[in-house]
């Protein structure tokens, strides 16, 4: 068996395609109208066809349940945060903040209230700490990770 992708249900396939392209830079791999496969292992499915596939009624398809998210990593968090701030339609779960281990993340909703998390690539976190003058050992302590993990990200 092989995991292929994550499928999310959307109300408006055209708006969803535009959002994922404009905000996250995903491209269309295959477009079958009611089902669209994007780069990054994400598929979009229209709510109308989805409810038929799973034999459910409209009220049984729940958007905005805050129970899962799509996770992406970004090398240029400052640039991405600036880009998001210029987009008037972005509804934040929370603005950019830094976790205790040093990774910066932002969470926001897509057009159907699915949570999107964009986290700073961990290699960039390590490089940021090293560039401030921390040693590999100090970086590992700061991030609460093994020294070998920090070293592996620098090679």
C-alpha cells in the first residue's frame, strides 16, 4: 500500500484552486472538474460530489471544525509573512509567532475554513541560531533537540 495524497472538500473549486495557487504557490497536476490534484500531495473535491461519494447530506459535511490542518514549510518566513499581510482575504487562526524551540509558524484558514499552517523550515531555524553566534551545542540546547539532529540539518 502507498499513501497518495490528502483530499479536502471545497465549496467552490475555482476559488480553492486560485487560493492554493496564489497563497501557497501550488500548481494543478490534474483537473477533472469536480476533482483537482495539486502539487504537494493535495487534492480538492467539490462538496456536491463528495457528499454523494460518502452518502451524506449537506448538513453532515462540516467546514471549519478546527480539527486538522495542512502543514507546509517555508525557507523565507519573513517574506511569506509579508506576502500574507498584503492579502486582504487571509483570515488568521493566529499571526506569525515563535514556538519555544525557535520555529516560527503562522496558521490561517483557506476559503473553506481548512487550517493551513506554514512553519519555518527547521534547517532555517538552525541556521538562524548559528548565525546569531550560538554554537551547535547551544543551538541544540536552545531548540531542546539532540546535537546530532542539529548537525544533520547543517550537512
